[in-house]
C-alpha cells in the first residue's frame, strides 16, 4: 500500500474515532465528569487536521510535479 492510500485510510479511521469521542462526550455531559474528558476529541482532531491538509495539497503538488516534467523534457 502506498503512502497516499495509507494516509486516506488513516484519515477515515481517525474520523470514526473522533466522531465516537464527540458523541460520548455529549452523552456524558449530563453527569459530573472531570474536565479532561472533554479534551479527549482533541488528539484525533489534530490527526485529522494533518491528514486532511496532506490530502488537500496532493492535487496541487501533482500538478506542479507534472508541470516540471513537461518543461524538462525536450
């Protein structure tokens, strides 16, 4: 599996984990819980940010690379 497919798959699984932690946080909001419970969705959100930005930049990087190859070829 190449790097791009791995990032996409990781992004999908992390989004499931993020959604689950948010849902659990809202369900638990009615009770008296320690404050750190509400910070649990932040690590998956950070991973989603990095993988999402990587996937966002991929098409632009591919265009730039293909443009350079066309210029270098005689």
